[in-house]
C-alpha cells in the first residue's frame, strides 16, 4: 500500500506530551475514538 502525506502540522500544542496531558492514553498507533477532554483540546488547536 502506498501512502501520501496530505498535510503536515508544525504545532507544539499537538505534541505527544501535550496530548497526553490532555487525556491521551498511551501512544497513537492507529485509528481511535476521541473522548473528552482530548477531543475539545484538539478541536481548539
């Protein structure tokens, strides 16, 4: 399967550490359902 990069974000507020501080559990390894407050945090960024 070939993947194509559609968009690159250069935003420090979406770093793994900030996401974990705002509700992310574990590491991002694939699709996941976003729950509050992480969902609100990402939408504000």
